[in-house]
C-alpha cells in the first residue's frame, strides 16, 4: 500500500510574502518595462568608443607632459564606464539573445576593462542570489576590509590595527582594487578548473593587460609611463569600488540560516542613491540598486521608470525602502566599517531583524 505524506502546512503570512514579488512583477510587466532597450546600449557603446578614441589621441599627441596624468584619470573613468556596460550585458540586459549578451560582455569586460567576465559573473550571480547574507555573499567576505561583525577579532598585528581603523582606510584601500580585479582575471583564466571559453577569455584579457601598458610605456617612456599607469589604476579602482560599495555596505546583514523571501531579501539589504540623471550616469545605473536587484535583467535605462512602482508597492506592504545621497552613504559606510573593526556592530541589531522578528517567514 502506497502512502502519501501529508502536505506541509502553508502559513498565511508566508504565502502572502511569496505572492508579493509575483504581484509586483506583474505590475512591472503590465507597464511594459521588461523589454529590451537596444538603442540606449548602442548609443552608450558609440559614445564610449568615441571617448576612448579621444583619450588615445590625447595620449599619443600630448607628449611627455604632466598633463598626461589627467589623461590617465580619464582612462580610469572610461574603463569604469565600460565595466558598467559589461555588467549590464552579463545580466542579459542588452540583447534578447543570451549568446550575444555573453560575447558582448566578454569583449567589453576582458578586452576593454581587463577583467575575466567568467570570474566576475560567477561571483556576481552569487551576490545577487544572497545579498548581504553571511557565509553566502562573497562581497562581504573578509579581505583587506572586514564587513561582518566578529571577523575582526581574529586579526592581529598590522591587520588587526587596520581593522580598528578600516573605515578611514576605505578609500585608500579602493585605490588598490584594480590590481585585485586584474589579478583575479589572470587567476581565473589560468588557475580555475572550469572557465567557459577559457581560450577566448585568456587571449582577450592578456591582450588588454599586456597591450595597454606596452602602448603607454612606448609612448611616454618608463618614468612617465609608470606614473600614468599608477594614476589610471588608482582612479579605476576608486571609481569602481565607490560605485558598488554604497549599494549594500552598511545595510542590514542576513544571519546564516535565516530564510527571507526574495522581495524582502533584495529590498531590505539594498540602498538607492539619489541625484537624478547625472548620478544615474556616474554610477552606471547602480544608483537604483533596489530596482536592479529586483529585476536584474531589466535594461538600466528602465530602472528610473520602474522606481515609482517599486516605491509604491513597498509602501503598501510596509517594507522599508532605503535611499540617501552619495556623501551620506559614504559616511554610513565609514562609520559601519569602524564599528565592525572595533567589534561593536551586531548583525541582528538592524532594521531587517527588527522588521522580521515575530513575523512568520516563508519556509
């Protein structure tokens, strides 16, 4: 005789929370905001190509002058803008074809920026699945800086000293971020066991990481070339890091093992940055992080259009929707990092835990 296990009871609150995201998604689809916006990406690509062409023209024509350091800073900015473009393609935002998105992101990411798109996509997808979740989001794993309370206690010597002051060291550390990303690109291509299109990734990233410095040294000489690359790498690292950090750093952490439904997991751990269209361009659409995390395949040009729908829905459900300006976000990050480094912060002492305590969770 075959017996069937009794179905697991569904708690009303859990079922309601599960339905929330589907209801929000339906509102967004009805508004026609999930379709591709290829024209905006074609325009961005053309403008970026023209700007890079202008930067190379300045590099070749200015000669060995200290004004070249301004050109180096320009390259740092343009490589970051290219990274934003590669980010969108990796999220399948540009074309309806997954393969076209994949190759577009690979060419932009590996050949223009000098990253391994295979390494970055693998890491970034884990972050999107579990933002600010202890033990599951690699973006809050301990490195030069410590983001999770308790991790700093194990640090001694110089690293222990740094942890206690890590908020003030935040921006100086970001100046080294480019070296880390380029190292990870090489490591992924030559050391990781499984890399999709390894040969293409390797050829593209090595061409960029070897070819660009060769051009710089051949044009400017050893001394000025080294200064040029130092400025370019520092600007690139600071710009990249300071564009991604405001989105989640200093926001609530989800303790390991705590189950939170998709909608609340994405909204409560993300922070939007105000500032209008200029900020939207400067951060490559990452200023609307809440909307991006809820709809990662939505073209970045549509995020501002969907924002009122998301804000209204969160207000209806009593879900905290966080946004602030860029300078305040940096202040929050610095204070948070210092508290974590000194051992004061508690991941459960946060708006997320307060909002979820006593409320049945999906499970």
